[in-house]
C-alpha cells in the first residue's frame, strides 16, 4: 500500500494572503498526522510565497512522521535543507512566475547542478528524491546522479482525467514506474492527484509514496483536515 504524504503549502498560502499568523501550517501538520498522514511535505520556495523558514524550523521539531522538504537546486535553499536535515528532500524545478510546479526537473540536461545538490544533501544525511516527468532519460539521469527515489510528475495524468481521458497518461506512468523500480530507485508520485483519480496511480506496482496537497486542502475547507486526510488514506488503501 502506498504511503500518503500530505502537502501543507496551501495552508501557508492562505496565511500569506493576509501576511498574518493564521492558519498555521504547523497546526495543519499535526491535524494531518491525526488523520493518518504518513508524511508531511512542504516546499520552501526561493520567493517564500507560502512556506517560511520559521515553518520549516518548527516542523522539523514537531513532525513525528516523515518530513519531505521540496526545494529547487538553488545554493541558498539547498544550504537551508542541509542544515534542517529533513528525512527527505525532493528536488524540484522552480520558476518565479509559475502558479504551481509545471513539470519535472531536467536532471538529464542539468547534471552538474542537480548532481551537486544531490551530493550535498546526501552528505548531510538526507534521503534525496527527484521530481521528474515520466521520461526514461530523466529516470536514468536520476540513477546516475545518485538519487535514491524518483517522484513521477502526474500532472499530465491529472489534467487528462479531468477530461475523462487519462488512459494513455496512466499507461505512460505505469511504464515509467517500472523503469524507476528496475533502476533500483524508490517509486513516488505526485501533482494533480485528487479523490477522483488517485486510485489507479496508487495501484501501480511498487508505488511507495503519493504526495498530495491541493485536493486534500480543498476538501479540508469543507470537512476539516483530519477527515480529508482519512478520506484520501482510505482511497489509496482500498483494492483497485
């Protein structure tokens, strides 16, 4: 059964809309854990649009499940990640003008930059995952650069399933997942996964971890965060 990492970025997004002190993503992480989250995911962006260093500092002290820190291959944020020592760091691409992460990291085209970040994090004792499109060339690069896991970018699948046409994208994810496992890497997936489309991805053989944020936080507005996490946990644990 795949583990569930709950991304709490959008709790901080609401807080930063008013530049106040609520809602607190640290509280949200506690509620997510009570709901059954196996991990807490947060993205410390270079522009600090949602998660702040204060959040990372407190979450590093209070989260009792796996803490997964998403960061770009930027010297300053990698340095922060090495000092914070989360259980896992996921290296992601980042553009200032994007609303959310728009695609996978180009590990094959930026081997020096990505490889340096991987080495620094692993030397600090942090497990390293790369957020990649379901592309064999990128997966091979992840293996060559010393990453321990790959998180497949499921955005194309999420977009397709919104139009009830996700079969081809699911097939591409399944093939890429096999490539990840055959390369000896741990298999993760995330981005655009919802209560309606998550089960086929959770059922991909050897799926270890799903990282989901927006859909869970959206439901939490209506039913509360604990219940929203429980609902997602139930979906990914039920046979497909």
